[in-house]
């Protein structure tokens, strides 16, 4: 199996402008992803996302660096780089959300890349890749339901 890039597509019953807000605004991110987010959604924006650790051992803090923000078509960020270091291809994951108008809603295309570039041993690479796959498989349907709910309310 290739552990290089995760790719997912999901149709969302909301306009691209709504979906873009849901993936970039902290109050929305908390609802579908479970992170408290603080970052400017503009190229070069630096911030962090935090949430309680799943094992109850405190708080997980994840740095984020915004690479591209093309409202309402594309949002790209690097994340999970070491605290205090700039995000680079060798120390972070690159997440891309492409939003395409489609059938009274939005086709969201997500990619997350950078797993191999970090330089992990095979077992660690596979574990992180599988963990992120499972995460997106859980959170993207949450995103779709939440965004659609904003339109219906």
C-alpha cells in the first residue's frame, strides 16, 4: 500500500461559500472537527488548533500554517509541525480543500500529503497514515452534515 497521500471526495448540500466558512472559521471548525482553532484564514496565517487528548491525558495542541486561501474555492494549510519551527514539507502535513459547485451544493475534494516526507520508519508511517485516514473518514461526514444543517436552519 502507498502511504503518501490521502484523498477523499464528499458532496455537501450547501453552497461553496458556506462550506468555505465551515472549514476556515473557528466557531465552525469546533462543531465538525472538535478542535478549538485560532488562526487567520489568510496566506501566511499562523495559529493552532487544540482539543482534549482522546486518552484523557491533557490537551493536544497542533500548530497550523495557512498556505493558500482562495475564497470560496480552495483552502490549503500545513499542520502538525513541531512547535516553534516553521512548517516545511519535511516536518508537516499539507491539507488541501478544493470546493467545486455541484448539483445544488459543493463537491469537496480533500487531500492530505506529506507522510513519507517526514522520514518515519515504515511502521510509524503506516500508523500515522491509517490514523489520519480514520480521522478524515469520521470528520468529513460531520462537516457535510454540519454545513447542510446551517443551510436548513
